[in-house]
C-alpha cells in the first residue's frame, strides 16, 4: 500500500475575478498532475465568503513525498490563472 498525504491549499479570490475560470484552471491542473491521486478524488470547495472575497480550499491526495511539491506547484498555478485574463 502506497502511503499518501492530503496536500491542502487555501486562498482568497476577489469577487471581481472570474471564479469559473479560476476553478477550471485549478481543476485542469489537478487532473493533469500525475502526482495527484485519483482516489480520494481532489476537491475544490468554497470555505468562506465575505463581501469582497471568496475563500477556496483545494485538497489533493498524493504520495507522502510529493505533498509539499504538489502544494507549491498548485500555488504557482493559481498565480498563473489569476494573472491570465481572457480577452
């Protein structure tokens, strides 16, 4: 049995952002990254909402040795998604 660990990232997104585009970008990253396990399935959930931001929690199970790298790459992907605007 392979040992696994939940890699979690929580971040705030302005309500001015296109949330569907951001969720699609995160989901695409999670599906493409071979370190992320299919079971349990990765998830992206709204964990908080204020008048200015929505807070998202991303959970991805991966091998124990990959957890920190997966989280770091996820945060990098989020930075890319947030700074690429659709024309």
